[in-house]
C-alpha cells in the first residue's frame, strides 16, 4: 500500500507540510481562512537540527504497537490506514507511550490526533506531500 | 477446531483477533462471569467523569462477536478445567469441550484483612463497570469518601470524584503516592497537583480497624467516611490452572507462546506472570497493552500460527486533571533529572542502555524513549545529549533514520 516516505536529503525545513496538513484537516475550503493568525496542530512535524531536517508522521505500521496498546479501542486499522476515533478516545496517551516514532500527538480537544493519510478529507495523495516543494516527502509503495 | 476463551476483557479480545488472523472457520466460545459486552476496564473513571459513556467505552464495536464468529456465554463462571478430558465445567455443573483453551481470567481486588471491614456499610472496590455503578449510587455532594490505596486505581477513583463529593481522603502504607510507578521526587509533583483539587493524603499509615463509618489508623488518627473504596491492589485469578495441575508462581506461568504447562491451555493478561526484560526477572505486569499482546500471541498460536510475546516492559500512561504522566522500565543506574516545577523528567540509564523514564507534564513523543528501553538500543549508537533534551528521531544515526522513515514498517 502507498504510504508517506521521507527523503531527508531534500527537506528544506520550510514547514509547508505542517501547514498543508493543518489545512486538509481544518474542514475549511480556503487556506488563508483556515490558517491565518491561527495556532496550527498538524499531524506531521518537522524535526530540525543545524544542517538536517525531516518530516515525521505516522508510518502506518503493519503491526502497530499503538493499536495494540490502545486502552479504549479508539485506534483501529482500516484498509491498512491507522485511524483514531476521537469520540471514543479519552486522552489517556497510552498510544503516545507506545509509538516508537513519536507520531501520535495530543490534540487541542484533549484526545489524540494522528495522520490518517488524508483518506477521510481530501482523498488521494495526502496534502502534506502535495504541498512539499522539493519532494522531501512522497506518497508511494515501497 | 473449537476454541474456548475464559474471560471477555483485553486478553480475551486479543485472543479472538489472534485466532482470526489464522483461522476464519473454527468455533469460538467466550465464557464470562460479567454480563456486559467487552468494555475497557480502565475507562470506568472516565465514565464517572463524563468523558465517555457506556456505549463509547466498549472495547470493541457492537458487531464484534458476530463479525468474528464468536458465541458468547455471559453470566457463567468456569469452576474447573479438566485438561485430560479437554473440558471446562461451569458453575451450573455443565461441561463444555474444547480443542484449545484460553484462560484470561484476570485479577480480583485484594481485600485487606483489617478488623471490622465487614461492618463498613458503604464499601466498594474500583475495578469493574458494576463497581463504577455502585460507587456512583453511593456518592453525592455530601459524601465523605475514604480511599484505601494511593496506587493507579485508587487515584483514578479519587480523580473522578473530585467536585462530586464533599471530601476525598486517600490513605496508603507507602511513603508516597503511585509507589509502583513513581520515585518519591516524582510522586511529590503529582501529589501537589492532586492536593490543589482538594484531595487529602495520609501516607505511611494504614487502617488498623474499621467501624461502619470510620477507620482507626495505625498512627492513632481517625478518618470518618460515608463511603470506603478499597484499592490496595489486585490478585491474579490463578485457581483454575493451579487446580488442574498447571504451574503457577506469582501468576499463571506461560512460555513465550503464551502456553501454560497444561497441554492446549493458554493464558494471558492480569492472571499471568512473565519475564520483565527491563527488570530481568519474572513479575506480574498487570497492564493493558501487554494483556492484549499476550492474548493476540496466544490466539495466533492456538490457531496453528507462530507468534511470540517478548520484550515486555512495565509501562504506564496515566493522567489526573490535565496532568499527564508517562513512565516505563525500571529506575536503576545513573539518572538525568530535569524539572521546572510544572514539568518533570527523569531518565535512568545503565550499561549503555536506557532502563527507565518518568515524564510528568510534557509527555510528547514519549514512545521514542519507550522504544529505546524495549529494544535495548546501545546509547553510544545515538546522540544521547539530544535524547536527554527531548525524545527525537534526530538523535539516531542517518541510516537508522532512513530506514525508519523511508521503509515500510
């Protein structure tokens, strides 16, 4: 299945992926209205050091520790995509304890949020990949 | 093939999902003393806080049993396993045959042997949905509550009563709260937080005698209450396996395939003991993620697949009124501690590996630390200064990052 993969050497550290992610998950049609003067809570995050930067988002592991660890049954796998049911989630953060990539994040709602490969919003290629100006993240089979 | 599962909680559900990864056809029968659809036990405190409800706290959807071809028998207890005949006997005397049996019998609250306990009028433990219902029925704005035990269960109970009762007094023999997961220094941070919400603590003390509505403590103090919650720990339900001649130590013994010493009998969850790879010894680690993984492992093996349950470490995520706590491993060796009043972090390392950590407040990306413990990653292979600062993949070598972020996981 297609997943988001990182080409670290191409990452400019521009953080556009974070903005495109927040936009795709905002439910608003206009990027400016969705993001201007707002704090954003993207499901993808840039790590950066002096000369290196790269994006981290859910790996959609085939045998995911987060799903096995979820105490409420809120995390599940649907056609290979790991999803969180935010209405079921109580924000215990056991998945944050379990994920080796640090890819599950606290959400401003007090529950958790994560990348769902844009399957339930824009569909097709995830918005972070579409917005990356340098192919530092790609959506492909590997 | 006929599978029988004793229990209907985490390890039992993991077992069903494990069986169905391998065998879509075999019959599965789930026998449970509780009458409820599978639900998440740790969510009972969230239920009383109104953060979930009985529908949303179901551990799996309503259609789970049907979709997985499971028959259920609720409200029945198994009283005996006969491994020679390959049957289980129920409390009504009937016998049920199995080809493969899963014992996910869980644990029961330990009732402390304190004089006068039976005289207490309003008393409950806090483990099951029925306990939550009882507690809710017993308490109101005028209720004084005493909780015996400042562990995970006792404090989650305290949290969900904040603002709903007149007073909450927690008593524990230990010198600190959450003694199983926090050091004295870390416990003090959490205690201060809970005290802000009016929870009172009496530590290094224990109940010596009860009347119907008061406790005399070993120190001579008296605590008056309307409701008593006993939360002094749990005991594994091992009797079915030991009575049948299976090996039981601290809990039911299982190998890495989650087999007991009885042929075709498997076990997992809070009734079992297992090897804690961080501690390097056998113990009971009654935590939900491990229960699921044991159940899954047992199920796969029961159905003829191959799976092993390894690298189990203690790990807990818990929070109280917005203060999150994540801990894992054991607190041995050298330590690195950073505290700014609000947030607290302690890392413990020895022999070139991370042994344990405690994070309070800022718990973001804690799983990167957990993985270092679980995988015993040599600390000289990563940038330890970066890892001390915060959990980050940047601390790993370039080729490791390439593999983690550039390959299918």
